[in-house]
């Protein structure tokens, strides 16, 4: 294992008992022909070097499971719909890419010359895939506890902190819809009540109407943000009204 790989282990917070797993996780399919050529003359050259695609497949499954576990512990009162949508936000390709960049995975990838020339080390999809492969390597090397701890530090806590309001609110529009459906009420209607500010600092005011009555309103820097905040206020008001009935 090179000193650069040891630096990556430090950033991951995991020391590999089987360093060849990390090497495989960092090996893109484009590198295989050249790496195998380097093994020419060795026995079983074709199997001496493997790419990271199977590890990526496994890492995707491990990621989904541990993300589900993390959200259940963090938000025990959420519905299945809220949890599913928040998990999708937590583990989408952009989140994985950002985590890979924090770990500087691009510096450690083994790429073919063609992929190297076209900027493979900085390609978002390639970085996200490598992150999943590294996660799988950690899982195989040391089990779920190690994978869980690495994800908590390098992905989950960062994502919740960076997008805390969106993650914590989940999809309040869906939550409001489920509340109304459960009580036989019509779906909520969202109306733009006004907007203010210059183009680069627009603020939108959205009202939530249910059955001909305005339940709540809220502002946000985007219509979607204002709708989520208004839905949350409407949901809180309905829950209070229900509690006093």
C-alpha cells in the first residue's frame, strides 16, 4: 500500500486488513487492459486485477440499508413516504460525489490513459461510483459497524448539516396530503400570494388552501421552499385543531 493510500485510510478513518480491497475499489474498468498487460507472464493474469463495478453494486445496497437505518433513528415519527424521499436526497449521486470529493478519491483512482485524458478523476458519476465501491470494500473488510461509522462521518452528518432544513422537513407537502386524505378532506391547494425583492433575491409568499379556507402562508427564496414551509405551518395548525376537538 502506498503512502497516498494510507492518507486515504486516514481520511476514511478505516485501516484495511485487506488493502487489496481498497485497490480494487479504486480501479476503474478503463484501467484493466493496461494493468493486466503489466501482469503479462504471471499466472492467472486475467484474474489478477479486477475493476470496481461489482463492489459498486454491493456498495449501493449497503448504502441504502444504512441510510434507512440512520433516518429511522433520527426521525422515528416519519411515515414511509417521508423516509423514502429523504433517503433519496441523502444518497443521491450528487451527495455521493460531494463525499468522494471530501475524501479526495479522484487522486487515488486507477484509470486508463483514455479516461485520464478526458478528466476522469473529476467526473461526478465516476466519483460517486467509486465512493460506493469503497464503502463495499470497507463492509467486506470489517463488516457493517465499520461501514456504518464511515458513512456517519463522511456522508450522513455532512448531508444533514448542509441541507438540514430540506432533510429535516422531508416533504411536508406529502405529509400534509397524507393527513388530509386520512380524514377524508380534499387535497391542499398552493397559491402564489405575492413576491418581492430584486431578481437575485426574490422572496415568494405561498398560501395553503383546503376546502375553500386559507390554512397558512409562508415565504421562501423559491416557490418550492415557500410551499414546504406553508405546508408545515398548515400541518401544525391542523394537528392543534385535532388535539383540541
